């Protein structure tokens, strides 16, 4: 031990020396079984998380937009304002509030569940429950945006279509599936793709709500069952895994490629929607 880094020839290395490792970090993502297991699980969860968030937010936002456009509904302005509040409150604050609400011992959600059915779910300790909690919170944060978009698109649908449908004796569900949904899905698709890309890299939600935990057991690098790729990369680079900047940079490159592909798909879909209108 000399107290200094030395090369194979015994020469002392100066601070800031560089070592060429080529594609070793990319090979590690594919070939190292101990790293590949958690990495693949995190990658799959990232895609599932972003996809289900878009699905649930779209379903809830679209349903509420349709209900709020019902002429027989009283106090529509009040309801619209209340339903918009989750989007008006900064997500940073909302996430921390939900973190307290889901607390196993003192949270209001477990308090209600315990009083009704006598259970206190371990939201932060059970991997499946933690993922369910994340989807619930992110759907709450995301549905107002979709609701506003759908409300604007519904107003652009000619009223003659609904009048003709009423004369034919169609029910509200028939109007939704035959008129409303087909006419708003196509212009909404590029926005849903961008929403998927945003949630694919939704670092703030994971970091503030669960910090990626609970962790996988017996892994070379700390990895959480609720981590997504971007939060996993952050942990590798800056927190509890030894500041492995090279491996984090390799994962970041993968994330960049995937987001770039989603951006290209969005541009293609947007151009297709514009062309069909013209």
C-alpha cells in the first residue's frame, strides 16, 4: 500500500486520471446477472407505472369531463373548480400530504380502513401496496389535466351529432362510445404520449413518496421495488451505492434513447392527426 493510485507499471496516477472502460457499463446491464435482475424489474415497473398512470388518469379525467358537460347537472362551475384543485396545488405539497395520509399508524386512510374493516395496510413496507399507493397518488395528480383537455374537446364536438343521436333514441353510454370517445381520442393521443414520457421520468413523485423503497434484498447495488429508472440512476450516482457515475451515465443514455423514441412517435402521431384534419 503506497497511499496512491498506481497503474500496471507502478507509475503514480495524478488526481483526475482517466481510465477507458469502453462499453463495460452497457455490458454490465445485459450480462451481469446480479445487476440485470433488479434492473429488468425496475425497467418493467417504469413502463407499467407510466402506462397505468396514463390509463387511469385518462379514464377518470374523461369520465368527469363528460359528467361536467351534462346540462342537467347543477352547480357545474363549483364542481369543476373543486375537481381542478389537485392540479392547482403544487405537486410537491400534494405528495407530502399523501405521504402523511398513507402513514400506517397515524394516517387518515388507514384510520378509515381500520374503523370500517379493521385493517391497517403497510403501504410503505409491502412492495405491491407501495406500487398501488403510487398509482393512486399519481392518478390524483394527473386526472385534472386530462379532464380539462377532454372538456375543451367535447365543447368542440358539433351539437347536431347529439341531437341526431337523441332522435334515434340513443342512451348516454351509446353517445359516449359512438360519438364522444372516437372524436376526442385521436387529438388526445399525442398529449397522452407526452404524458407517458413525463411519467416515465417522474423522479419527484418516487423520491418524495417512497424514495424507491422497499428495497430488493441481496443486490450488489441498492435498488428499490418502487424505483423507476430515473430514481434508480440517481441512487447509483449520488446516494447509497458508491457514486458509480459511469454506470449511472450508461442508464441515463438508455433513458435518453427511450424518451427520444417517444418524442419521435409523438411527432409522427401529431403530424398524422394534423394531416387527417386537413
